């Protein structure tokens, strides 16, 4: 008898919840049935945490600030880039677990505009090479897990060879209908807002003149890099830092924040599930008073 049978759990390869509709409403019996099932592919630790989750209240979009690669390397007397290299296994584990439990959208802050401009060239070149190798190696797994790849950030400022590889990976996963994995590369939230406002002005100017410029929240959201995504419900930051670091400043207005001391190279799917468990304990009030 394996540990799942010992616990009376069953494992199912079920369609992600989001394919049943964005805000699924399940009957009491369906919820009870789902609570007893564990998505296929979770390991023992993940299954233990998943068992505590309410599958009907999973975040629709999780954003992650991956931080702590340098500290992880320094503690081991390794060069900083060793931390970035080790961080790829964390990306893989997190992406696969998110897809397995049916999270519709996952966004990873891989590389900020500030990283690009302020880090030594050697580290930047290493990160670019790592990204290209990741994309090449990972496309078959993304396809196997029905994951579609997208990007946010000023792609046109990246080296041509990197842009080419990014375009290839996006095209190779375009047909997938499951989780949307968005990589933030050369991303800055302030730059995103500048680009959105410029695009709105340009659209109005070429569409009858600036007197037709209409500015409202929906219009701004529709001009952000993230127009293909709902706003994140949950933002996770690793390595204990309490900052947003110019990440999705508009979109995170009402997100729940989960900061874990775990350094990114040590982060795995089980930590993602722990973050979701914490999220499900929060009461989201959106400025209202909440339950009496
Ligand atoms: C922050 O750690 C991390 C980065 C700037 C790069 C993130 C890259 C990866 C996780 C690996 C590659 C990713 C993909 C998608 C292939 P830091 O260097 O700022 O750490 P520190 O604060 O401890 O110095």
C-alpha cells in the first residue's frame, strides 16, 4: 500500500479547474469529491499540503519575485551565477506543480530592467545564456503539461539572439490551452505604465485625434503588457525581502502578499502550495468591511 492509499486519498489526472470556467461554482458533492483527490504527479510532501487546500479557491494568477540566488551561492562560497543556475530547478518544480494543480496563470520575475542595466556584464550574459538554454530544454515539458509561454517587459531591448529564442519558444507553445506561464524579462512596472500611456495617446491620435483620448482603469489595464492576464491574486517573494521591486505595481493593487525566508534556489512546488495555503487563510476585503 502506498502512502496515498494509506491515507485514503486517490490521485486523478483531472482537467484544471479553470477549464471548467474562470470562477467555477461546484456543488457540495463535487467539492467533497475534489477534496479527497490529489492531482497526479504531486510528491508526498506536496500531496500533504494540497490536502489542506480548498480546490475551489485557488488563486487564478500567482506572481513570484524570485530572489536570493546570490545569497544562496555566497553561503556555499560559490560564484553568484551558481545561484542562478540552481534557480532553474526551482523554476521547473514551481511551474510543474502550479500546472498540475490547475493554476490558470503563473508569472515569474526573471529579470528586471534594473538588473539588466546595473549588474556586471558577465552576470547579465550568463543570465541570457541560462534563459536560452532553459527555453530550449523546457519546451517539450511545457507542451507535455499544456503550458503556454508568454513574456512581459521590453523584449526589443534584449539581444537579437535571445529575442529569437523567446519567439521560437512562444510559438512552439502557442497551441496549449492550460496554464499561461509569463516570464518577466527586462521588466519594469514604471516603464510598463509609461509604455501603456504612450500607446493610449498614439491610439487616440491615429483614431480621430487626442480629443478622443479616454482614460479609465479598464483602458489602462488593456494597454499594459499583462493584458492577456487577470490581476494576480497572490504575489510570493522569496528570501525574506519585503519589497515589490518595481514588479506589477498596477496589477498587484489587491494581491495578497506572501514572503518566505526560503531562498529561490531552495524553493520547490511544496513551498508554492504552502503559499497558497496561507493565501486561503486571508480575508480579501478590497477596501470593504468583510464578514461581520
Ligand atoms: C534574484 O536573485 C534573481 C535574479 C536576478 C535572476 C532570476 C533567475 C533565475 C531564477 C534563473 C533563470 C530563470 C529562468 C526563467 C530560466 P539575486 O541575484 O538578486 O539574489 P541576491 O538578492 O541574494 O543577491
